[in-house]
């Protein structure tokens, strides 16, 4: 490793000022800080943490937290394919298990490649033009995008949506750390409004054809439906799946959003490392659960979404995935401690409201997070100003308390509130005992 590091640094001299590859310095710097621990730290002035941890390593933790959802998503893509083509009629075997995972791997891999090639290509180009370091935020964004889109979304649509999101939702605001909206969700929103037929219905979520020419040509079993549980409910069909079916995630849906236990594993890693806020995460589930419970109690019985059990809402669609990986985005979420509770609660509330009151859009989580992204600065502003007013209101009371304490101290020390000696000292203003009269002399 030492040999590799020395040769890498030797090669890096070509990218320094005056080097023949200086025009690609941002590219070299990006790979250098990604592959090796940075050797530079902030100057020893002020309050800085002097270690090798940087944003890239924080982002890598988030990527690791996403891996369980990705791996299960790959398997589920293959599993739904085998189920739709009748290959599981005799039951699951070890060979079919590996076939399902292999099929899903080949189906999902192109989405990951397109997401990173397009997104990082734009970020590298912008960084080189501006002579800045390549931002590390897309390490996570590029990983999330393939997990929140249906498996049958055309790759060229994903490329266009990713480019749109990176340019107009991130770079025009100044790059990583300055964007108002979650970039991955802007990608999904672009796809949803530009190409709705590829984002909703019973066809986008199950790959019934082959992948790269493999395992195609099978007939679809009679009565098969690739609709998600929320889509079924929005069309007036009862959801026959139970809580544990939804929790385990072997159902149609976006690649990484179906399996709640895989998402839970990622949440544990994020919370254990302190990368994500447990307040935001928990408040999303509280807000969504409470709102759904109120609809269960007082909603119309004719509305299937209103009577959908509150705990089922929490494991349906992209609710859990959004609460863990997107609502907790430190750039676009609320930053004050109290604001995190408000921000998360409102996300859960709005998500369930959209599901129940807007049958044309059965999900709701995407719109809820994007809406609260817009309100996050306002929430923080209100929390900070409320704290300032609360502290300011204590000032007159504090001054009065200090005056009262001063009176008590002076009384005990023999000084009256008017500045004279107290009676205990034998010099009261009206004490005939000491030959003094009020206003008189000795």
C-alpha cells in the first residue's frame, strides 16, 4: 500500500500548477481524497477537529447503510420476474434463488452506472470549469436514484432526469451544501411529471421480459398484477397483504423501497455513527402514524386509504425509505433540534394526507419531503426567533430579581434600601433611643 501511495503521489505531480495535466486537477483531487486519507487539516486556529475524517467518509457511511436495501432490491427484482413468469410454481430452490439475484443484479446495475456516469460527469465538469474541488454529495445521490425508480424505467429517461436534477436543483444553487431540495427526489419528481406512464400503474415495477437477452420469452401467468399495494388501494381494490408481507418486502415496488428490515439495518448504522438524526427519523413515523390513526377513527368508510390501518402506512410504499435516507438529509432538512421534530412530523403528516385525499397519487412521500425541504429554513427561523424572544422576555424579570436580591443583602449588612444604616445598627431614622429624631441632629 505504501508503494501504491508513493507512486500515486508521484503521478499527481502532473496535475499540479504547471503540470501537463493541470487542466484535470479536479479529477485527480477527487480520486485522491476518495482513495486515501487526506494529509491536510485545518489550521490550528479556533475550534476545529484535527483528524482525517471528511465529508467523503461520511457519505461512504451512508452508502454502506444503503447496501442492504440495494442487495435485497436486486433479489426482489429477480423474484418478481420469476413469480410473474410462473417459474416459482414448484417453489423456491437454491438454483432459483441465485437466478433471481443474478437477474436482479443485471437489471439494476445499468441504472447505477447511468446515475453515476451522468451525475458525476456533470459535477466533475463544473468543478473543473470553476477550478474547485469535486463535491462528494453525489456519492449518496447517485446510489439512491436507482433505488427509488421502477425497474422498467427507460435508462435514457433516468439519464435526462439525473442531469436535470444535478444542474437545476444543485449546481445553480452553488453545489453541494447549498441545494434547497433533495437532488434524488427531484430526479424522481422529474420522471413522475415528465413520464407518468413509466412511474405508475402495474407495469413499471415488475420486469417481465429478459435482461440483456437473458431469461426472456416466458409467458406471463394468468391473473398476475404488478401493481403495488398503494396502487391497488388507489384503484379501489382491497390490499390483501398483511403487515409482515410488507415488512419483508417481497412485493412489487421501486427497487430499494420495499424491504423494511433492510432499511432498518441501514437506519441502525446511520444512528450508531451519528450521521442521521434520530429526532427527524422518529418524528416522521410519529407524524405519519398519528395522522393515519386519526383517519382510521374519523375518516370516511368509503375511502379505502382512510381505513387502511395506520401501522400499514408506515411500511407501505417509500415511507420507511424516505424517513430514513431522505428526510434526514443534513443539507435540505431542518437543523435546529426543535425544528427537526417539527420538520419530520410534518413530513409524515403530509405524506398520509396525500395518500388519503389524493387518489391520483397514491404514494405521497416524495411530495411531502420536497414540500418540507422548502419550509425547512422557515421552520429553523421560527425556532431560533422563538428562542430569542423567550430569552429576551427573561431580562426584565432577571433585573427585578437582582434588585430584590440587592435589597435583601443591604438589609442584612446594615444598609437600608434608601442608603442609610439599618435599625439593627442603632441608627434608624426614627430611633429616639439613640437620641436621633427624624430629620434632626445629634
